[in-house]
C-alpha cells in the first residue's frame, strides 16, 4: 500500500514499511473483534467503531482509539497527527512501545483470570439480579430502561426461571408485559412476522429495521415459554409468525438459516434511492388503495395509522408522511370504539394483513446477509425443535433436522472433528468459536428431546468432547472464547456477558448439566460447577450483566429431573403424553426415550436405570425420576397431568 500523498516523507516511509489494513467481519471473527476492542477499552476506558489499533510486528497492541478525524478538531487529534507521532516514537522510543504492548497484554490476561474468586457463588446472586431488573423495569411501556430498548432475551429467560424457583409474581409480570408490548409495538413486523433489532424510542414504536436471526431464535423461545405458563394463544401466534418468517425468507435451500436482513431498502416509489425501513412503511393512501373502505378504516384504527404519519422519532426525515404499524388498541378496544363485533374487527385485520403482505411482496426487499453462522443456526435449531414440541407442528421438527444436518455436512470436518464458523457460496471458513460449539450443541440436545432420534444426542456428546478439548481452561475453569491457534489474536478471552446473544459459557453450563443427566461424561456436571466458579467475582458484582449464566446457576443448583417415555412416539398414547409434557413449563428437566431399540441401548449403557423401562399394558408409559430414582410408572394421561402439574407453573 503506497502513501506518497503524505507531505511528511518520514510518515510515508513509515506507513509503506509498517501499515497493513485489515478488514474484519465481526460476525465471522468475533474473537478478533472482542480482543482488539478489549485492548482499546483498556487503553481509553471506552470503545466503539471505527476502531484504530497500532500493533508491534509481533502483534502486541500499544496504542489505539475510536474515530480519529482526518484533521485535529474539538480537542481530538487528527489521524494524520496520530500517524506522525507514532512514526516519531517508533523511530526514537521503539522499545518503550514494545514494552507498553507487553504490559497491556499482561493486564488483559490478569483481568481474565481475576474473574474467579475464592469460595462459592453467593446464594443471593439470582435475587440481586432480579432486583436490578425490577429497578430498571419501565412500568408504563414495559421493557428495561428508557430508550433505546433492546429485546435482550436472556433477561426474560432468567426472569421466567426465577419465577419458576420463587413464584414471585413480579418476575412473571415483567416478562409477560414486555413480550406483549414488543408484540404490539413497531419493533414487530405486523405484516410478515419477525422482530426488528431494537426500538430507538422507549415505547417500542420506531425500530431500527434490521432483522437478525439470533433475535428471532431467542424470542421464539421466550414466547413459547410464556405460552406454556400463561396459556395465552397470543404468545403462540407470535412464535408461529416468527418461525414462518424464517422459513419463508431466511432459509437456504440446503436447510441452513441466513444471518440477517438489512434495515435499508430501495424506496418503492423510486428504487434508485434507499432509506431505512422503506420496505415496511405505509402511507394512509397506500392502505386505502389496497383495502376496501370499511376494512381500511378498521385496519388503520387498530394499527395506529395516521394521515400525516405516526413516527415518534425521525431525525433523518425518512418517515415523513409514513406509518410504522403498531397496535395501540386490542381487538376488543377497537371493536368497542368502532361499534363493531370483535369477530368483524378480527376478520378485517386478518384480511387486511394478507392483502398488504401480497402488495408488499412486490416491493424491492432489503439486502439479505446470506452468511450461515453456525452459532446462530444452533439457536434457531433450538427454536424450531422446541416449537415442534410445544405447538405440535411436525414441520418445525423437519426444519430443525434439516438445519442440523446442513451444519453437520457443510460446517463440520469429521476427520478433525471440528466446526467451522461461517458458510457462504459453497465455502466453509474460519475456525469455530466457543459459541458455535455451545449453541449448536444446545440445538442438538433440543432436537433429540423433540424427536428422540438418538443420533442427534450422540453427535451432541461428541461435540461436547471436542469443545472441552479445544476451549477448556484447565487452570481456572470455564471455556475460552476461541481455541488460541491464530497468532494474530494475542489473547484468549473468557466471556460471560449475556448481551444480544448469550455468552458461550452461559449456554455451555446448561449443556454440561443436561448432557451429564442424559448419559454424557460424568465429569461434565463438575465442569459446569467449575465454569460457574470461574466467574464468581463477576457474578457477585454484576449478576444482571450475565442473566443467562445466573439462570444456568439456578439449573446447577436444581438437580435436573428426568422424564423418560417408554414407547418411541409411535402410537397415540405416546403423542398424548408428549403433548401433555410440552404444555408444562419445567425448565430444569431432561427428556429421554426408552424405545426398545438403539436409543434405549445407548442410554442404558450409560444410565442403567433406563435399561429396565418398558411399556405397561401395551401403552406408552412415563417415568418421572430424580437423581435416577423414579416414581411409579404412569400410563394414564390424567395421572401424568396431575404429577406434572405439581412440578411446574
């Protein structure tokens, strides 16, 4: 790369000799993103993009920052000034810069190790996390904080498990109110299903219109669990619509799931220009043209459509005169206001949505990111597998199977027994990270519980062994985020923060507990405990930063119950039993099948108590066990319902 344009010849010479520009896709290489951003945060106290980091020839960082303008301004040094100063120091004080890089790496390594504290994790951690979220809860608009508002499903996951353990009504209330507000807000795509990335305002009204696969996957699971607890069909409807969106618009012909859809799209009226949300916005005139007059009136009232537009926030002027659909009124409220029956209103809404969906299908779509990320596919496999159980839809199990098989055939190297991170255009690239293994293993476990096909459980156990080999920290416990084989990544981090996605460690703990209970390595439960202890100080200080890990802590303390079905899912009684089990929220259980075949043989070799299980009187029979000690077998649906009702909420 030539730099003759620089007036200072010394700077140009320095850059020609030393400067290399590296473009990193944060989704493909989260290890690089995490480590380099951490270095800048340690140097400056903050981080962000665009990121500039200066390294020694052996890749030790010694200076960096976020956004250097070309020229100095507002007290910030310009990039050219920074370059000139770096060139001078490299010539005159090179060893000092090298020493600074060494010291920074030592500091970062020390911080990674200092997460582990003495003794066990305080029993108060879940309560402390709950109190933090209760203090942040927006009692008017739901969600946490003011705005912008992000879904952060790991918080909802934790709150539902806290409710299961404590029966605290506020934990359930905050979760259900947040899920309801999101489903009624503009953050939800009321025409095609699926959630946008976040809401820029505090009312869930104006979204950043990007759609991410990991949001759909995690939120589907949250709505399914809300449905199990509240038995409110509206939560099941949202889950179905999100799944249908993924099947329709985000699924590769081979079965894998694409990563995202962009926020911007061409303007339907002028495709030569693009703007945020153009694909999703509506004018009142467009709705009037698409629907019958009476239908349009009902639809516009129900979805808050205004002649002049309804955006609460529009700093770029992109939404002027346009509407972001949201639901300010329930069907009964709309019916009362319009002096119509609820059936008339519901019918008009349903037909109006269908007509607008058809019309919208002719608009130019947002750009789709067709990368297939192993970790995010793992999350989506879990969502489809769990939905097949809870909603009783066989096609969802089929989608989970196809995606799991795609990852295995396209992103797994059986000769090395390793996963790749990203697939695109026939090419699998980049070493799998911890979250690729952990999320995919979770998906495989969920798929086994949905189908009782033993091959998925076997593969999960195989991958868990590889995850241990590649990522386990034998000295301090827990899993490193990457395998440490890339010399350009100068530090092995160990993340537990649960943000838009859960951390690999948070999911790994639950996987270890589940697999240990399902016939995996007996050491894995102990490794789950060691992983939790690896973050003792962090959990004690800020449990709200890692709600998924605290939920896994609850799982660790609540020895999982085993539910074994002796049948194989062939006859009607087994299907009834499975539907009944799926209707109960029991987050700290594992499900297995004694199928009188390969599956039972595999399990009984590891869990001898399963070997003797069989049907009673030729009917499917349930065994509800704890620590491999079982209640009397049950082949009566009513008795099973009573027993499960005692163990669920």
